[in-house]
C-alpha cells in the first residue's frame, strides 16, 4: 500500500465548476496535511495546510480532513483554466520520522 | 519567484562529469532539503539538513553528496551519475524540520 495515494487523473473539469481532489494516507498518526500545486515544468507551490478535522477555506480552495477515515480532500470552486496543474498531497506523520511524504499528484485540466 | 533560489536551472552532463547544484534561501529558515522528482513518480526526499547538520539520508547512492556550509546554502555534488538519475532536483527550506516547506524552482538534470 502506498503511504499517500492520489488518483493520477487527469481530472477534466469545465470552467466554473468545482474540482474535487482526493488523497488517502496510511499513517494513522499523521498530524499535518498539505496541498501543493505544481504547474508543468515548475516547482510545487503551497496552497493549503490543514491540521484539524473538518473544513478549511481559503479563497476558492477548501481543504477537508477526516482523520478517522485517513482522508484529505481539496475542492476548487469556480475552476479557472489557470487552475490546470498537478496537485500534490503531502502528509507528515511519525511513520516517516515526521518528514513530508508526497502522493503522486492529480493532474487537473480545466476546460474553457 | 520564491525566497529559495537554485542554480543552474538546467544541466546536461555526461556520466563521467562532476558537477554541483546550488540552493540558497533568503527566508531565515533553519532546515533545508533535497528532493528528486522523476517522471510519473512521487517526490522523493533525498537529504535533510537542520541547523547545518544532516539529519536524514534516505538511502541515496554515494554518487550524490550533499554539503551545507551554513543555514542559507545547500549544495548537491554529483559524480559518475547514471542516465536514470535524470530528473528535476528540488531544494526546499522550512523554519524548522517540522514546519511547512517552501520549494525552489528546481534544476532539470539530464545525464547522457
């Protein structure tokens, strides 16, 4: 089982719609969760961090965490073509010595 | 542009060459990292330095040799690399090794 799992996509979303990205993790002791956005040929850029169960909103982005289900998601509202990128889920937990473990990323394509 | 810079941005080298990648952070952070990103694989943590001491070496081959002369600079010395070492090498920094990480633009390395 992969430590951090994401659907590789591509996730195709019409402009203006909601993009929903999912991430599951195996280390039940994980405490910190991050979403990074990576444009093609560029480096990862931090979008959101979440540490407690529930929702956290920042602009058009909402992160949702459910530690019991070992699941973290990212919603992108009013998706724009500029949101087309690969979104990386990263988890920090004791099983990896509290270092960040990244998922393989989900590629999102927002079509005008 | 972030507070983490990397040079060179692109590097092509032969298997017998010796080269070095440089990373500099202007954020006052105390932890720095080297990651490798290969096509269709998750980000792989290579080395972690905290307060200029190496605290993590994820079974990286000895042909990769890190150096951290101070908290602002990190190098990755390369020698006798293999074609499969071709990848995007990303440097990151964080206030401490338990904090959010911020990435540099990366060095795209091609080994012929």
